[in-house]
């Protein structure tokens, strides 16, 4: 028998688009092995009997699963080409990100060793609208084709295609019409990317919606506010986003700060009044919280009293999140009137469950204070432009007031027009376009006012006397 020593290693990488690099292992080659190599070079037809097949580097995948995917068996006599094909088959299974192999021993007692690196299962997998199955049933179907599946999948590679195929096979097995589509999606928070699988087909339109646990807001009100759900085919991701953006604010403005909806449950409903998908959402409303106080950190341009006045929240009133959000917008405008154009405010709430109160901590980053730069007026004759410029009260290098431009247009311009009429020099009606351009190096703001005359309204036709 000829000695079959370590021959070569094939490294196959999904991330290199299955490009193959062949590395010759250092070894003392006997004359018999050189002869065997010559035979392999002519056609790769050298055969070996596999006394043992082993895998190194397994973590989640079991050796039995890996062996089954290779298509090889112990005691089998195979060619080197067949081993190469088995390596490709293992990689195509999605079980491994990289693998290499080596053969040791003699032609009638060969040991085949696969050294593998399993892919990092770092991205969640979501089944969006498979209303006929539970998540457990879907996961079991996926594992038939992708044994390593644990609810997550690699960011790259062919695992997503294997999952898609498994889901389509499940639909065919249950005689359900539909096509499975894959895309990258986001979780309900919008912050985390996930693998999203959706089925497209008939019978998925939402025709019934139930809210369990609703007391502070009636179920009828919630259903009325859920028109957007009824206008779409069922999608778990869409419904979760709709709840987050349209229904939770109804609770938050009533002070139910801990209100939370469970993930939607959907089942086919073939009743005469539905003929689609029935969706149930369970809400845990929690308790009403009231406002205790605001604590400010990092502020110097405005003191706490000024900030609290702009925020507009009073002790013991219901902690209406919508009102708090609107109050923060007023705080930002108050800073803008002091020249702080880039202010950033980071809120954090601290609830006291025993007293049912909430304290908000606001971290303020005021940034640079801006000042008035140049004023440019176009679209008027020189006399009118100078007249308006004389009415402008925000002088060069004054602290810039972000709200002053609108006030000027609403108050000073109409007064200018009235004065022109009184002086016998009427000016046409104008459409005014304003533009404020900050200079972030000089921390100044240039303001441009462009006056465009509006065409005079047509005179009504004269009706001749009979």
C-alpha cells in the first residue's frame, strides 16, 4: 500500500465568493507518495478508503449533522475529487464560514479531517407574517435545512437562502399558496438590523382586530385609531411599528408611562365576516404617573426658572409625554432666541413607583452662541430697502435671535407698507422669502430677505347696464 500523507489543504471561504486557495503542506514526501501525486495530477482519480472522518472546530453543529451534510460515510472508498465535492457541499450547507481538510494514512486506511470555522450567528431572524404557524414550528422547519439555526443567522453567506428555501418547502408541504421573500429589516425600535422573512400571497389582509387588557382607553377607541392596520396585509413588523408610533402615544399623553403592548398574535380567520387575518394585541397599561420636577444640567445661557417656564409642566399634573415633548420644543426655541442654535437636550426619566411620580433629568449641551451677521434685502427699490433696513432692530454683532426674522416679517413689513400708503407711495403686495445662513466658523448668522411682487388680482368684469 502506498503511504498517503498530508496532501493539501483547500480553504473555501463564503466571504471570498467561494474563491479557492490551495496550500501545499510541508511534509517528507516518499517516492510512493510522489507516484500517487502523479496519478492524481492526471485526473484526480486517486481513491482512498475512509477509515475515519473527523471534524475539528465544531461548536453548535454536531459531528453527526456535519457528517450527514458531507454525504460521506466511514468505510467508503472515494476519490479525491469526491472529497473536494464533499467540502463544497459542506460549505454550501451554510453550517460553516470556512473549512479546510487533510488526509492522512494509507490508501486503504485513510483518516479525513475537516477543520472548520462556524459562522457567527449575530443577526436575529424574524418571521414576519407566517400566520399559519408558531415561531417554534417555523424554527423546526428551518433546522431541517439549516441545523445550526438558533433564532439567529450570520450577517453574510447563504444561510438566508437556506432559510428561505426551508420556509417555501413548509408552505408547499401544507399546501399553502405564497412566495417567501427575504430582506434586511429593523426591529420595532428601528435600531437593530435583522433578517426579515415575509410571505406574499392571498388571504393575508387584516379583517379583525382585538385589544385585550384595554381599560383606560376603550377597545373601541383603539380599534378606531388603528385604521392603518386594516388598510394593509398583516405584517408583524408593520403592526409593531404602528403600535409604537400611533397607539402608545395615546397612553403616554394620559400619563401611562409604563404602558406596553405585547407582540401581535395573528391567525387565519375564514369566518364569513372576516375572510382574512384576525389580530390580537394585549396591552399592559400600568399606572398613571404625575409630574414631580425637572432637573437641568449643563445650562448657563438660561437659568432653571426660565427653562421650567418654557417647559410648562406643573407639579402633580399628569405626566403627559406629548406635552413634555412640546415643552422641550419651546425650550429649544427659547435657546434659539438667545443665539444658541445648536443646543442639544437629552432627557432621562426617573419614575417613583411608590408615589407614582416622574422626575425628568435634562442634560443640556448649549454649544456656541451666535451673533447677527449681515442683512441683505433684495427685490425692492433702494429707498424702500433702506427704509426697511432702518426698521431692523437686530444690529450687527448683537446676539442672534432665531425668532426675530418671523416677527419682523409679520410686524415691521406691514407697518412699512401702511406708512408708504399714508405718504402717497404705495408699494405692491410682496411674497417674502427669508433665509438665515449660519457661519459655523465665525458663529454669525447672515439674513437675506427677498421681496417678490405678487401679481395684482384681476378686476371683476364689468356687467353692462340693461
